[in-house]
């Protein structure tokens, strides 16, 4: 009996669990569900290796919410979403919270913002992030919209409120492009960078190299789940531009938004262009680049021997550094599980920073 | 007058300069001289960005030594080496120290071990590193020999003496392959990795793809400064095997030495093999890999579309991770200035670790 009481006290009293990190998940789509699955499978090694003990105390999607200070049962949360279409079905005896009040009231240290990217207004991401930062909560987001439109002011707001804003998953999905530039190249100066930042357009251009016309390549991408009807954001270069903005702010210390990017998509690339480039040992790629602190996204002919000249849905970035030359990093730029692993990286990063 | 006295006191009293890091350089060849040039050009930004104020208090090469507790004049040190062939000419009024007594007696926190790689005995590197660790000094080395032969015991000795052993520059030159795996992929599990770890053999194989016979390609590499008469260490795969051992110990937590690597070099690759692979859209590369915790270096046929299938003197490694897929990093694998920048990275890393 006394043991049971002690255990219960442990759960309710975070002071006796110094590694406890309480999370509020805002949005519960592919990445959110992948994150919860990762938390389920990795709880032991996260604690053992990084001293982090994450607990999801609240979760909200577009149809409802689930809240438990003691921590939600993650398996049940996934079931509610799968069977009932919303986390609101987790416990129908409890009231449904709304945004932003759940953000303000939730007993969480970190808000994980996972709503869909909106490149026009940034909403609902911007409001969610602002509410979180203002209420003294750290934010991890995989949503490019808010950062593309308002990176400098969001980072300033985070600093003002003395909380962290992290966004590994916004660039490169699970490929740690931002970390590589910030951490692995620590001690060097990055002078410029350029790369393939969008997997959908790279897949389409790769298919065109194989002989498909633009529309057929686009349809092939849709069939294989690499593009959606709404993929004009990819085709027109907005997605690459958003990532470029995030990199420019975070890596180069620039204070820019998507308005500062010269942008041209791949919509006017035809098979003749692609074939002509191919004959010359080159390939047309949608390249985002930061050179002389100017930002540009446009179709560019690359030599086939250029390390960033990769095919399929791969992303690739070359950083030109002052002292140690060019460094290229290549990986899958999207996917639920990889992007969820980027959220975990941010979580460990915030935890480590706070322990410093 | 009082200002001058105060300044002098500052220099002599490290307590009043908490960011001071005193270095002993053992070996003063290409990397050592590049390091000193980097220190000269970057003293301000190293202090500003990383709170590190490095001071070289002693330097020894195969012909002599230079020592100054107040810090050596780095320009004069370079001049002595250039004009007189040894740092022993820096101040002839002072006695010449010998190893290992200089290591034991020098008033330095960090020994930078830069002697040439010897893959048979590991000497003089092993003795220098052991003496440094035993006398309570941190070690930064770019020397693969000691680590290839005795990584587990050297790391144990460092831990036992509560000092750091760092070796960024031993793998990938200035390309932060070890950091990428350890830091940027933090939060994920690396299951296996494979890559091109030796630039000389990659240059030779790339030249063979252009139609040169092995011996002509080897001579071309010598002419261009990418190979030396002693390059059998490269050709026979010892250099790649040494790097593989370092990666396996540091990244995968294995306790292995170069004896644990299955190794086959490129000496028996002929032009016919290369041409046949080329016709099939492939290229023969000397690949080092760690799969199922088994280590192997051997010529391998890669698809031309494999991200690690890079040409010239480039190095490239793909890490296969459990949660975020494959990640590839590509960069120059050698060079004085890039390797010196890796030493600086280690210096910042040790400094940061000690402040934790």
C-alpha cells in the first residue's frame, strides 16, 4: 500500500522526477502520430542515454482534445485517432479545450506545434507559437509557414520570454541539415550554401530525366505519394524558399522572411531543356542558395559530378566554409518517422541547453 | 605605468584570464604550421564566439623545441621553422627540451599531438599521447596510428585520468564526419555505415575511370601531390582501415583495433575491371564499412547514383540510422588548413565540455 502511494506521488510530483519533460502536442497528423509511436518505442533509451523522460500531458487536433496531467496513455491516444478520427475521443467524459486557452493553461514545459504549413498567413501555426512563447513554454515546430513569414520576430519573442524555439524538422525532415551547419561546423565560418531543398520537385525533375513530360512526371509523383494536388507550393518553389529563409536566419544570422527570396519554380521546365542539359553531362535541379547574403530559388543546371546532384526525393546541401572547404549533406527530406525523430532531437537539445 | 603592470600581471596569471587555454604542440609539420596560422588569424573571433583564448606555450619538432610560459610569438615560431628548419631556432639562448620530459613539465592544459602517422608501431604518437594523459593533460591528435592500434586502451587511459582525448582531424580531415555522427544524429541510433575514407585511392580510381592504367593513375596522383612514394598505406587500404577503426570505436562504441578489420586494397584493380563496371552504370570504389558490427575495407562496385559515389580526392560516408533513414556527408578528406580547423573544433569541444 505504501509503495502504491509513493508511486502515485511520484507521478504527480515532477520535482521527484527531475528528468520529466511535459509535452503538449498541437496537431496530430502523420508527424504527431509518428512522434507518439517513437515515444512509445524509445522511452527507455531516451531516459538512459539522454536523461529525458517525455510525457504527453495534452494533445489537440482540429476536432477535439485530450488532457491528463499524469500523462496520456499513448497507445489509447493513437487508437482514439484511428478509430474516431480525433484525439477528442480519448476521454469523452472530459471537456474539450480550445486554442489558444489549452496552450495557456496546459501544465507543459514544451509545446510541439505540428499543424499544417500555411505559407500565406502562417496560421494557425503563428498564433499557436506566439501563445506558447508568451506563456513561457518552449516550442518545437515542424511547421515552415510561421518561420518563413516571421522568423526574426518569433525568435526575438522566444528570447524575450527566455524560452527556446526549435525547428529541426522544418529543413531536411529527419536529415539534420540545421544541426550540421550549427554544430558540426562549429569553429568554422560558413560563407555560402546551396542545395536541393524540396524532394517533390527533385522527384519530378528526376522522372523528366528518364523521359517523362512535366505533367506525366507530376502525376507519377502524385501516384507515388510524393506530391498532392496542393503541391503548387512545391512546384512554384515556395517550400524551398521557406526552408532557405529558415537556414539563412538560423545559420547565417540574417533577419529575413520569404519576401526576401528571389523565387522561380519548375513549372516552365520542359523535356527539351532537361534533355539538352543531360547531353552536356548536366541535370536541371531546383536549387536554393544563399550567396553574398542574397537568397534565391531557381532551376539551375548542375554537373552530374556535383555532390548535390542527387536524384529521387533526396535533399542535398553544400556548405562552403572558410577554413575546411565544402561540406555536403544528403538525406531524405521528408517522411513522418524521420521528421518525428527531428522533434526528438529538438527535445534532447532543449533539455541539454536548460541543464547547462 | 600602472596599466602596463596590470597587463603584465594579466598575462602571467591565468586565473585572471579564465578563457586561457595553454597548448603544447608536439610535431610542427604541415598541420602544425596551418594550425598556428589559423590561431594567428582567428584569435579575436575564437575569443568572441567561443570564449577560448588559446596560447601556445611550447612547441617541439624532431630537431628542437621552443618554450615560453607567457606564450610563444607565433609569427616568430613560423619564421624559425621556415628559415632554420626547426622550432629549436626560436630562441637559441634556451635549452632544448626532449620528449617525454617536455610533455610532463610543460605548463599546458592541452597537448596537440601532430607527429606523422605510423601504422605499424604507432610511435612516437602512442608514447606522446600516453605521457600526456598520464600527466593529466587533455590530448588533441590528428595522428591515426595510435588510435588504429590502441583506441580502446587510450580512451580508457584518458577516462582514468579524467582528461579528454579528441581526434576530429583523423577522419575526413576538415570534414566533421565524427561530429556529424555523434552530435547531429544525436537522438537516433546509427545501425551501420559505409564510405570512401581515403582520398588518394579515390583519386587513382577516378583517373582509371578516365582511362588511365593503375600505374599511370598512381603516378598522376604523385605528380599532383595527392600521393607519395609511401602511399602503399593508402593503396593497401591501411589508411581507410585506421579511419574505420576510429569510427567504430567512437560512433558505434565497439572496442576494436586495426587487427579486427578485413582489408583488401586497390593494388589488383585493373583497367578492364573499371571499364566493365562503368558500362554497367557503376564505379569501383575503395569502401570501408561497418555492418552488423563487422569491419571491412575492400574495392566495391557502387551505382553511379549512390550519393557516396563521388570522384577525385573527396571522402563520403553514408550513415544508416534507425529512425531517420540514410544520411550522407561529403567533403575533402585531407589538407593542412582543413585538418588544422578540425584541431580548433576539438579545442572548442574540450573547452565546452569542461565548462559543463
